[in-house]
């Protein structure tokens, strides 16, 4: 068991909304091999300038050697030298992804090390589960990075929960926001009712429609957003998958400039054909995959959803099966801060049937996490 740093290019492939090109870190081409190489195999990226990313991988030693034949392996000193404090955001322009003149801060390598800790022993995994369970039991949502930090520092929850409590968001579990639309009314084409806007992306203008008290696609890919209100910044979206179909479905939060080719925000997509979930950041209509794709099987009657907590949010993908929500994969960290915005959903298959659209602002009792307070405890935020 070990970790290693690599310099990887960002690549493009079809697979996002509308089937158009999306950006992703080339390490995702090896996700299945990394996760299969050992229990706890994982990777995360810090995208830097020049369409590249510094990637930290936890995998078996032979897998790390194999990756070194494909990507340049870096020492920590070399990674520090390659790291850039800012990078330019991509944007969608006339059918292609280009770079804007807008710069954002780059994820630090120290944060990368927290997201992919080197040690994942049985004790580490067990203690990580205890920290997560303690958080949900007390109505908190302890972020993955904080649980990992606490476990890496050998902190037992019974000794430290009381100390951390004043600095954490106090909130319930995923899926506790309102049902927005149960679709129990006459057919609509497109969705209307004074509460829906058509298509996140502006063109092509294909929207979700209401047929027989359920949400279905107008065309091969259709999306709609809840126009009656904006939510957040801490927010979530989720819906019922009545019939999975054979294509893709998903949702979005914090969406701004909706209905235009320059939409910003965060979205997730689940592909029924590959049983994979993906979390994307949208920058001026350009979709960039955050981290690796996530193994995720969705059956008829399951629900799917996503939330984003924090200014530059930690994004989490969820599935409800048998009445219980469970996070799918680990957190994905956004690289640009989009605040209050719309929520919405999409249907990428004419045989897919969705229902019970829900979501909104996540209720936080006592305010946001006190970053300066956590810094006093030695937590890197």
C-alpha cells in the first residue's frame, strides 16, 4: 500500500449533458484498475495551468509502477515546482471547450494529501466509519476530509466530538429538504405550472415533459430547472427513478445563467448502460469531471441525488435503495465557487421515467463551519 504523485493531462470525451464533449483527468482511464489493485484504491486531482493536473494515487505498488509508464511520476519537490496557485477556467464556445480569462485558485497539495491519505488499514477504515456515524447521529454532516484528518491524527470521536462541535454545521441527513413537484396533474409539454424553466443549456431547447403523472424526456436529452426560486449556497437535489431506461439521468445544484449556453454550477449524471455516476463542474457551459467516475447501480424505485456544502463545495452523490440513503463514492471537491442558484434534473433517454422532484437549501442550525476555529485546532481548511 502506497501513494504516489503524477502529472496528468486533462482530456475530452463525449458523455456529459447532451452527449457533448466534457473534460476529465486522464487518470480516470485507469480508475477501475486502481480500485481493483487494493482495498481502498483511490485517486484525486488538483488541476493546474496548461490543461494539466497533479494527481495523488493510492494503489498497490505494482499499479503505481504501471501508472509511471503512462504518466510522469513526481517527487513532492517536483510536484511543488509544477503546482500553480491559479488556473484559467474552461468555457463552452461554439461547440468546443476553450479557456476563458477567468482565473480561480488551485487546490493545494496539502489538501490533496488529506483527501487521499496514505494509510488505509483496517483500523483506519473502521475508525473512519465511526467518525462518519457519529456525525450523522448528532445531526452533523462531517465532511470526508475532516473524518480523514481526524483518523490520520489518531483522534477518537468520544474525546474530540465535544471540542469540534462548535465549529461544525449542525444539520440533518441527506434528503431532508422539500418535495417540489410530485407531477400529479394534467400532462404538460414542456413542464410548466409556473415553476419550471426549460433546459439548462439554452440550446438545443429540449425540456422535460409531464406524461401520466411522471417526468419524461421530450427528446434524446432533456433538462428542466426549478425556476420558482433559487436555493443555497448549501443545497441539494434528488428525485425518484421510476424506470431507469437505458440512457442517463441526473440533476444539478447552484445553477446560474440557466437557459443559456453559459450555464455555471454543479451537476451529476448516472449512466444506466455503464452503471457509473459522474460529478461535474459547469463553467460557462463547459463540463469538467471532478475526480473519478463512481460505480453505481440504479434499479427501478431507487432515488438519486447530490448535495454541495461549503463556499467552494464538497459535492456528494447519493442513492436511496430500500428507503435508505447511502453516499456513492467519496466527496468531490469543486474548483470554483458558485453560490445561490437553481436546482434541476435531466432525462437522457426516451424510456427513462422520473418522479418526485425534491431539493432546496440545506438548513444549517448555528451557521457555517468556523474555518478559523478549526485552524486553531490544526485542521487545514
